[in-house]
C-alpha cells in the first residue's frame, strides 16, 4: 500500500489509477467506477481501496494522511482513470 505523508488531495497532484483498475473487471464506464474504487477514513487518513469485481472484497492501495473525510468524488477529481 502506498502511503502519502501529506494530504495531496489539496493540491494539483494526480493519482494514476490506471494500473490499479487494470487489475479489475471494470469496463471503463466512469458511472461504475464506484463499484471498484472505495474510500474510507481512519482517525488520521483517507484510505483508497480497490475491488477486483464489482462491490467485491477490497484491498487497500493507498492512504492519504490528513485527508480524513475525503470522498470518492474528491479522489476522482485528482485521478487519471
């Protein structure tokens, strides 16, 4: 799992999620990306997880310190799909 020591979601950085999504059954339809990418929060960070199948079990792929409460919409605004 990649760990970002600062909240990169506040800047102009982009997350390239293409390699993560390539390992899933996602068909490229942006409307269904939320079936494969999931965001949760801990007391210190937001955690991005991926499901290989739609709404399947998840694996954490990245954490973002200081980004508690971040949503999937926020993540996608900083992502390359």
